[in-house]
């Protein structure tokens, strides 16, 4: 499988950048660094990246509108074919427009145990508060500063007589170990059956009058009552001779099923036993699942099997 391409944004020495670069040198690392970019052309980390044979890009943000500068960075990232953006000491707040373009594709590491101590001065804040531990957090970047969902954290004990500088040095050790491991897990999450099931479950159970019920040892999703409910989706892992993870959903009939199989045989297949009843399997282990497409399929399948009164109520709700 091709390695995931990552762009790293820095503003200074790039110590976390270095940790990410060296981790990527391992043969089993699923990502590689396609670009190191900076808003500071004099950033020391750029020299290290160049020495390691990595493409670099730098453009000062001084005198530039935030949106205009972010557009330059965005263009450079696209040119590198990067699929993810990783902030490693990038000392500039990104515009909401930029973040939305890379929604769920930007990670940042912050030197505190979020949600504690957002922004700057985290070590002094932890010392002033008398905390027993400081630490670092890797989180998904959202428009709100240091407010995105936290993926992982490492606690670092605060010692008697600690200064902000001494504490910062120990936290940095933790950062260099935590960031590469978290990035590896994040960029491969769409091959993790447990993560995939969680995405399916969230979307299926968001539909009206639905519940989960196991079917032949696999998760299934039904609409209606316990006695009269019908399955509108199944989560499949290694279905008979077909290895992999997929979602089984109901089509309108064999004509639609055949059209889907003909149009995109890499995404769809006819599941054994289920296919004869008009079900289609949508692969979920390609690594680039379109989850809006999956949501649409779940809603469509739900409508096909749901009692008419549920569908009418949903149609009324959709109007509002």
C-alpha cells in the first residue's frame, strides 16, 4: 500500500518535525513527509528538512492578509500531493477557511493536558496552579484555538523546584514520542475495523427508530420495533470468501444492483446470500471512504425497509 503523504508546517527549530521525519524513515511507517513549509523563511527546521531531501516551501506572512497567506500555504501543500497537514510549532493562527479545506486532516501538538491551558505560557500556568502533572496533547485542529478533539495525551510529572524551562524540556521528550505514534494511528484509522464500525454505528443509529442487533455474529441495524423491525444495514468483516470490511445495504432491486456493480466494481460487490435479495456491499476498507456517501446509503436503505409512517414523519422533519 502506498504511504500517506504528509505536509508539516513549522515556524522555528522544528524539533517535533525532526521526530516525525525520523519516524518516517522506518520501513513499516505508513506515512512519509512530502513537504515542510513555513511562514518564516529563516526557520532552522527548513535546513534540516532540506538536508533530509524533503521539499520545502517558505513565505513570510509579514504584511500579508491571513487568508492570502493561507492560500499560498494551501497551494504549496496541494502541489506536494499531501493528504494531511501536521502542525509542528507553527506559530500562526490558521484561518477558518484554510481549516475547513482540511477538515479532519490537520493535527497539532500542544504542550498541556487539554482542555487545560490553551494558548501560550502553559508551563508557568501549570506551575502556578500547583498541578501534579503537565504534559502534551495531540488534537484535531478546528477553527477554535486548541479546542479540537483530543486524540492522545502524555502526562509529565512536575518535580519540586521545577522551572518553566526545565518542565518544557521534559515535556518535549514526551512530544517527540507521542506525535509520530499518534500520526501513524490517525492516518491508518480507516483500515481499523473498530474505527470503521464506530463510524457506521454513529450514522446508522442517528436515523429514526433504529437500534443495533447482532446478526450471525455481526453487527446489524434495524428500524422498527423489536418484534417487527427490519434490517436496513449490516456491518461485514471477512464475509465468507470475501476478505475485508464492508457495509451491506438494500438497493431498489436487481437493476440498480447490476448498474452499481458495472459502474464501480472496486467499490461495490454482491454479497454472498444477501445479493440475491437485492443487497449490495459497499467497501469500507479502501482507506479513502466517502462518509457522506455512506450516510446517504444508510438513509436510502432505511427508507426502503422502514414502515411508511416512519418515512412520512421523516419527510415532514426534513422539510424543517
